[in-house]
């Protein structure tokens, strides 16, 4: 085409060229631009057939008159200046449809042998599909940019291996502690504090590998509000590729999870303090999830019971509880898990050094509730109460012996007193017989008191009863007066109150 434009070609040569050319070509002669030649390709572009040859262009394509085409042709015809149109919009009526088309074309003057302009040659290529594709791509890019700007995530695009900031939404600018003036700058210049951190290197590596990179809760040191601070992000670097599969940009999306990470670290620190405290306690401390599965046991538990931490704790406990009581204990535990009722049971664990020997433990657990009032976990302890149980047994044995040793002399004393009272009554010594009777009454009271205090069964079951009854204070005073009168040298006078009987 370059040779064609640079050289003066005769009319006959043009006809031969038109018929053999693989592109749309036409020859418009004279000031009226009569179609003297048109190959099949250009006829198809116009939506016409060979019958248009010999007609004026304006008659064949009247719809192009208001579109400025003839003004361009006139200028080429008068001045001899070549005109090149690129992605030129032209509305044509083809097969009854008036539609927009796009062309790349060249209008060049045609000279005769006297080097006078006699017409204009037309070489054209329709690029409608290409332009529409570009427009759609551009619209897509606009939508993409709009999507980025409105994204709930901190988002930016870095262009080329020099990492120019092509686009950054407000959230990303806030993340960086910058304003829109950084757009167009190199990332390492906009954020000099990234030097010594891995991010620039990661981005440049993606341009080479074309592989997406993502990270969670990754720390980044950024200067925000004039201070270098550490933040944590979930982020991704996604390569954007052209039609040839080459990376031309990188899409960066990030979510600030600093508060979440700090909160979790505080929880972890608090949990560590709790575990350290639990490990220092003599009791066996443990936790369960809301379903009753053990999630933690302190070191004392493992040391004493000689469990391995990789063992299933629930199964391990089952194996050391006295088998005949395990079903009952399990039933109580399942009821607590179901209802949230605090758990408290005494049961026996087998001794790790001698499985045939069992030690008593007190198991307790209370539910830990979340803000919604639902069970989050259970916190419990096992306390060794075997020594206490042994002391309790010794106490019970002592009470049994004491009960027997006290009741026996009281019984004998009661018999002697009754015998004395009976003999005194037979002798007519009624005064001393009354004293013996009072002694017998006091022995009955003492016997009743001893029976209550030393009843081992009632003590073990916590069933000592305090029976409420009417109390005659006047009678008590009168009894005391009578007892004192027996040894007194003077007479004691006691008068009952008005309410006395």
C-alpha cells in the first residue's frame, strides 16, 4: 500500500490492482465521484452489487452526505493530500437496516498522465467488530474500576513490574494513610516504609510467575497518622493477564484484621495465664466443650494419672473409674450437659501405681455461658478426697465405739437409779425417792442426747433432726430450785408467774 500511495499509477493499472486486491477498494472519478471501479469486497461493505458502477457515490450512498465524507473527498480531490481514517464511524443503510459501522480507510488522489488529479482511490477495512469489542472491554474496565472504588475491601491495581499505582480505592488509601496523590506513583515511592518488608519482592515475583499469592493475618508496618504502626491483613495479589497470557498488572485486595488478631492474642495471653494457674493448682483442672468432650486437662492430671496427652481423655477417665458405678456417674454427667445443671459427684479412681486400689475424688463442673446465655464450655476439677474419706471413716468408727462406751454405763446407771427409787419408795422415804426419780429423768435426757449425737448413720447422711417442742421455762426453774433445795440450809421460795401452770 505504501508503494501504491507513493507512486503515480495509471487508470488501467488500478483496475487490475482492484480486481486482485484482498482488501476493499474503489475508484471514484471526477468531481462528482463517479464509481468507475469497485471490487467485490467494497461492494459487500456498502451492501451493494456491481450495478452501482458508473453511478455517483452520492446516489449510491446518500446516507453518508450529512456525515462529512464528501467534504473529505473534496479536500483530497482539490489538494492532493492523502487522508487516513482510523476506526471511523459511518452509518450505512444495508439490506434495509440503518446501522453504525467502523472503518479504517485511506483516500488518495488519482493522477492522469499529465499529473492532474482525476479522481480519488478508496482502500477500506471494516473494523466494526474490533471497535465494538474494544468498547465492551472499555465499558468492562470502567465497570471494573467502579467496582473497585465501591468495594468493601481495600483494593488497588499495580501496573508493570515497576509497580505503578494505577488505581486505589478510598479504603486502600485509608489503609496506607495516604491520599489520591499517590496514584500514578511507584508503590515503593508512595510507601517507603515497605523497604525491608516482603511485599515489593512478592509483587515483582508474581510478574514473573503469574501465580496468585494470598496470606492471612500477615503483619505489615505502615506509617499512618505520622506513626509507624503494625497492622494485620488478610490479602491477595492476583495477576491480571492480557490475551497473550502475559501479566500486565496485579490486583491487590486486603482486609484489615488488626482488631481481630489483637483480640485473639489477648484471649491467648489470658488463656495462657489461666492454664499456668491451672497447672500450678494441686487439683486436676479440666475443660469440656458444650457436648461434654474434654478439651483440656492440667499438667497435674497427666502427671498423677500417667496419661499421655495424645490419649482420648474421655476414654482414659472411663478406664479408671470403678466399673460398677461408671454408668450412674455417666448418667449424672449427661444430665448436667443436657440441662446446664452444675455437676458434683464423689467417685473412685483406680490408683495408677496399683489398679486394684481405688482413691476417692470429688468431681465438680460448672457451665461457662456465652453472651447469649448458651453453654460455651464446662470448667471442672477433680479433687483428691481420699485422705478426708479415711479420716471420715475413722471418725465414724470412733463415734460407733463412743456410742457403745457411753450407752453401756448410762444403761447401768439408769438401772441402779430405778432400783434405788424403788427401794426408797418401799421404805417410805418418799423425799429421797423423788430425788432418785429426778436422777432417772436426767439420765433419760442424757441417753436421748447421746443417741442423737452418736447416731453414725444419721450423721453420715446429714439427717440429725432437731425436733421442735414446747418448753416450760417455769418448770425448768422449779426443777433447779428443787435440786438446790436438797443441799441448801435455808428454804428457797419460788412463785410461778401469772401465766404459769
